[in-house]
C-alpha cells in the first residue's frame, strides 16, 4: 500500500506542479483548454487522491516506512497548496479593509486632475466615475471605471469612449492595467509607460502593433477585433505572457 500511495502522491503532485507553472503561463497549455466548469471537479478529484494516498501510506507504514513517509510528505505539501488555493478562491471578490479607496477626494491631487481631464475628454461627468475593486475594472459596461489604492490609480477602464490624449495615461505612476476597448484608436504611439503590464485594445482600428513600442513591459495584451494587417512589433514585448491575436491574423 505504501508504494501505491507514493505513486499516486507523485502523480498528483506532478500534475499540480505543471498546473501552477506551465499550465498557467503557457497560453497553449492543456490547462487553458479545459472548460471552466470542469476545473472544480478536477480540484476535488486531486484533493481526494491526496487523502487516499495519505490513508494508504498510514496503512502501509510498517511494510515500507521510507515510501510511506515520502508519500505523506508529498500529501501534506499538496493538501497545504489546496488549502491555500481554496482560501484564496473564497476570499476573491472581497476587499480587505483599506485595500481600495472609493472616494474621489482621497485620490492624489495630480491624478485627480488627470482623471477629471480624461473624463471630460470622453464626455463623461466626473461625478459618475465608478471607483471599484481591481477585479471589477475589466467588466464590460458603459461606466468609466477607476481602481485606486493608497491614493494612486492602479487600473483604468475607459472603454467605449473617445480618447483625445493617450499621453495623459503616462502620468499615472502606478497604472498597471489599462482598458481601452472600442475607442476608435488607430495609433497608440503617444502611450509611453513602462509600468503597464495589462493592456486591452480590443475592437479598435489598429492595423499593426508597431505603435505599441512605448509599453515594452506589457505581459497581457488584448488586440482581438482590430483589422491587423501585420503583427510587426510583437517582438518588442519581452515579458509577454499572453496575447489574444486570432489565429488567422498571426502573420
């Protein structure tokens, strides 16, 4: 039983290791192809196998002590990872006290002026700007969304509005996520910020990616829905983790 337990523990740990490394970072990984509804049953199955392996290790301890102890070590490690994942999952969508700020007046004075200017250019009443948590900024809606942490803007969603000056976004020192879907953009060369790591330019009018050279540290790039004639410029993104260029537009 101890040997059987060790084999199961090693297999499950191998799958777990793959899932949290290549599975999450490689856009073509097997994990990315699994339907969302199947992820929970798979997690439960992995947890059950760890518990089963631990039980067999205890039952076979007197026969193969080293194998049983090794198996138990893998099981404890795996179950600890599972406990961490589930605790994070249950806590997702719940902001801790002081994590986010929802009052326009608490925003840094310089950034307050910038937000007001962007809203004015977009024809949006600054009083109706929606201050929200980081995970809600990307939501598709007609609202101008802002995420503020410790007095600084960390994420902005100005999708579906006119953008008169992309240079304004360069002045936010902590801006990491920027969503500019369906803004009629053809050239984004004025966007010059090394802080951005998530940039959504879906459904604009861009024909190539050369004008994105001012954002070299982007990790997640969204450009689906653009009439791309070339993907020239994609090589400038050294830290790119994922890009959603349709297959028929990958030149």
